[in-house]
C-alpha cells in the first residue's frame, strides 16, 4: 500500500481515538482511564502486529528495539498527560496544542536526522503555530 493511504487512515483512526479519549476523561479518574486505553492499545498492537509479522519477515535490529522502547515510554507519559488535560479543558483547545507534537517531530527530524527543510516546510511550521493561537483563544 502507498504511504499516503496509511497516513490518511491514521488521521481517521486518530480522530476517533481523540474523541473517545475525551469521553473517557470526562468522569472518573483520568489516569485509570489512560491505563485502560494503553492496555487496549497494547493488546491490539500485539495481535495486529503478530498477524502482520506472520505475513512478512521478522527483521528487527537492536536499534529498532531500543528506539521503540524509548518511544513507547514517551507515548505512555504523553497519554497520561493528555487524559489529564482533557479532563480540565475542551478537546477543541487541548487537541490542537497537543498535536503541535508534529511540529516538534519535524524540527527534531531537521536538526537530528538532517531531514531537508525548504520554504514550504518552514511556512507550514509557522502556519501550524499560528493555528494554535486561532484555535485556542477567544470564545
């Protein structure tokens, strides 16, 4: 499959995820809700991952394992904080700010991985930051 199909499907699934995280954060303990979220994600990923690996070769190097573990730890911490933020504010304010992680990831890619940057990418970063102001200020 083409990468753009994966990315578009990801947008759809992440949108559904955000909606249900907001619902889960609304009442009760958001930390407990985040633990159930992470457990469900873990089980789904293990089952789906095992199925997809069975259809291809298991090609894992130590660097991939190390980076996967570090990324998973960061994702778990971020998920707990996301649930806490959504308990206190509407999704229309929290989601845009949290999704600035994309800009942070792009900047890390540019600085640490030497990804190419051009005027279009720079403009996208500036517009993304401007969108946070527009989406989170006012009534």
